[in-house]
């Protein structure tokens, strides 16, 4: 009986902690940012998959430490899912890193543009035109 309870608890932990794939919208955003040269790869999906063959490696690499411990304990069975979890985790990290980088760059460029406008270095028409270009550069094309 204790063995069944232990297996059930482990199964709940594993299934509740598994990394999920980024959404289709996020994938499309990343494709646009890659095409615009704005993609930030903080974690390699290939390295995440490769490390997933080691005990908990993919999860640890993707900063999913609790899942990494579970996968370490369930190794070698975790070889079946940890490479995929590592890839999904790396994709999430890269998505967040890309969004943060884009937000920072956009904010900085808009702040400089605003300063130029306040200092009367550019007129209102130029300000509006340049602001649109900045917003277009850092926005996905469908927005």
C-alpha cells in the first residue's frame, strides 16, 4: 500500500511540474523577432535537449530546479521526458529574455526621442514619424 501511495505522489509531482511549451502566439512573436534580428537566445534548446539525457540535466539547465530534482530521482526513466522539458524551458527563457530586451530597447529609444522633441531638436511631425518607426521596429507585425 505504501508503495502505491509513493508512486501516486511521485506521478502527481512529475505531471504537475512538467514544463509546458510556449503558446502559438509566443512562437509567432519569436519568429517575427528572429526575422527582425531582435531574438535573444539566453539558453540553447539543443543544449537543453542534450542535457536532458543526464539525470535532471534538462530541467536544471532550464531553471526548473524542483522538476530537476524529481527527474534526478526518477532517472533513467526521466530520459523519456526531461529532454523535452528542457527544450520547453529554454524556449520560455528565450521568449522572456527577448521580450525584456525589446521592452528595454524600445523604452530607451523612445526616451531619447522624447528628449530631442522637448529640446526642440525635432519638430512634431518628425517626432510622430520617428515614434511610429520605433514602435513598428519593436512590435510583432500583426499588432
